[in-house]
């Protein structure tokens, strides 16, 4: 009611205080849940239950004092990774999301929280850049696992790294060119291979309803076009060979449907190209035998907390007279009485795609060492020293690590340190 002239407006009577409903009945339940939440993992750990590795990465290490203020974030990540029964919680959540809501849970791509700005997700320079009118609601999301058609699963990081770039495609090609020049200037043989992401090779199984599909495909195209326009010395077009094999035999799968990696057939394409790049005598003296189908684990279903076994064809690679002396995760040593080997100290700077190809590439080398490409960030001095002490340097690094310039091997800091270590201007 509005007061007229000469009248005074009366203030409304204060509303009676609303008292919360008593919690006597629910209080024991709340207390019980809190106790389970806070002490359940500790009790599980005390009786011997340990955290399981459910993601496509090692569990985080305990933070050190060198982390500075970042120790708090690092400790949070370590505590989350090592939480006992975490894999069971993820599995339960996945079942609820799938059965109740009909979709996969979104844990954030590669275990990282999905964030967007008011202008949406950053695009590739000159390709698919966000428009001023874009909003956070229109930005694509990057779940850990993207569900495709016909039973296919895809790794969400493939989409995120192709959409959210740190370097322009032309700069990425220039950085690879500099890496090649540094290694060659030091008098070493150099070979570069970039396995394409499964989401790149089999994009036809990604539904158009996936919001990040279009920007990922644009980012991938910009990257490959830049690399083709300025190919580093020693670069071998593995993606082109895989596309050609897929076109020639469309019914033969080259990647696994529920895993991030290629299958044995796809790995064999890499092995053949690697052998030809290092010594043309190797592949003609290599025998390939079909071992038939085998049941294998699936890393993408593990990420969802719903482990699934996939049947895939397997192959065996042998070479006459070649005998394995050492075959550990970080070392390969062979002797031979017949077939030639890659002689001299060889360094394979690689990732899990080389690990998925070990059955094929192991009998190629007399003396090879393996280091993960992430060493350029965690142990740059060790990696630079390993390159310096090697005669042959092979870099195998999957597309998602380089499509947006994310790899630490492409930073000017690492390239400068490598040039200094090798004594190259």
C-alpha cells in the first residue's frame, strides 16, 4: 500500500522467525555419513586397501618442498589419486550416471577440471576462433571419455588439446624444425613420428552432437596442414600412411574401439616406417605372424570405472638370428647372428604408443634406451644428456600432445637447454 500525502507509511510487522526443523532423527545418519567420508579411506588403507591406477597415467607423486606455494595444489592431487576405494566410487558413479541419466559422467578431461571463459573455449589461431557473442553456455565441454557410435569410445583429451591451443600451428611446425636442426647439427640421425589420435582417424564414429567435434577437427586440420607446409628434416608422415591403410582396407581396424591406442595392425604400420627410416635392410628381414584374437583390457572403460575387456587381433614379429638380451620398460638390448640391427646407442623419446608397439619394434635394436617425452618437463637435463650420448634419436609423440603445442619438448626453454647441452648454436 502506497501512503498518500499527510499519511505516514506504516512499516510492516516483522515476520515471525522461522525455526529450522529439528534434526534429531537425521543427525545420526549425517554423523555416520561424515564418519564414512572422512575415516573410511583411512580405515581401508589401514587394512591394506591401496588406491588403484584407474586413469591413463601414473598416480601422482608426493609433493616436495621444491614445489613452493604449489605444494598445496600438488598435495590435493596426490591425496585424490591415492584415496583408497576411489576406483569403486568412480565405478558406482558411472553406473548411476549411465543407468539413471543415460550418459557418461564428466570428470574433466584427463582428470582436469573443465573451465571456460565468457568467450568460450579458446580456438586455434585463425581457425574456429570464438566469436564475441559466444557465451560459456555455447562452449564445448571435454569429458574424460566421449561415447561414440557403434560401441566406440574416445579420449576427451584429444578434443580438449585440439580446441585449446597454446601455440599457433605454424609455430609448432617451426619448433619441430628447430628440434630437428639441433639434433642434426650435433651429428645424430633423427626421426620424428606423430601417431594420430583415434578421434582423428575414426572421426566418423563421433556423433555430430558432440559439441567439441567441430573445433577439434578444425584444430587437427590446421596442425597437420602446418606440418605438411614446413616438414622438419627427419619427419615421417605416419598419419598419411595410416589413412592410406584405412582407405585400402576399411574393414580392418587399426585402433581399438574402447582403448586410446592403436591395435597390433596399426602398430605394425609404425614399426615398418620406423625400420625403413633407420635402416632399409631391417624390414625385409622381419617376419610377421598372426597369433589370432586375444582378450585385452581397455583403458577408456577403466577411466569410466567400468572395466571392459575387448577382443583384438594380435601379431608376433621375429627376426632370424636376433636374440633378446634385455627388454625392460627403459632398455632394449639384442644380439644377432643373421638379421641386421640398428647399431650404436639409440634413444627412443616416446610415449604409450611406442609401448603398445614394443612387440614389433623390440627386435630392431642392438642397444636402445627409452625415455618418456614428458621428461622434457620433469627432467630436462636428463633428456638433453641422453640425446647427447646417443647416435640415433627417434621421437614418437602422439598427436594430442603436440596438436596445440602442449608438449614440453616444444618450449623454447627446453630447446635452448638442448642446444646448449649439445653445443649447437
